[in-house]
């Protein structure tokens, strides 16, 4: 419950996507935090991608 760095985790994920995929990795996103996920995780990252 004391974890509040959700935006930092999501920023890191966004940075990684752009680093790996270049301009094709630029994306829209949202960040949602929850009290508790399975295994004690505080952040879940999902992606919907299109491969060309």
C-alpha cells in the first residue's frame, strides 16, 4: 500500500518500448495503480501491438 512510484514504472516501460522499437515503439498509454495484484505486484503492463 505504500508504493507510489507507479508513474515511474510506466515511464520506464514507455522508455524501453521506444528504445527497443525506435519510432515504431512510440505509443499512447495510461497508468492505473491498484492496491494489490497477484504475487504482490503493484503495477501491471499490458500491450496491444500490430506487427507489420
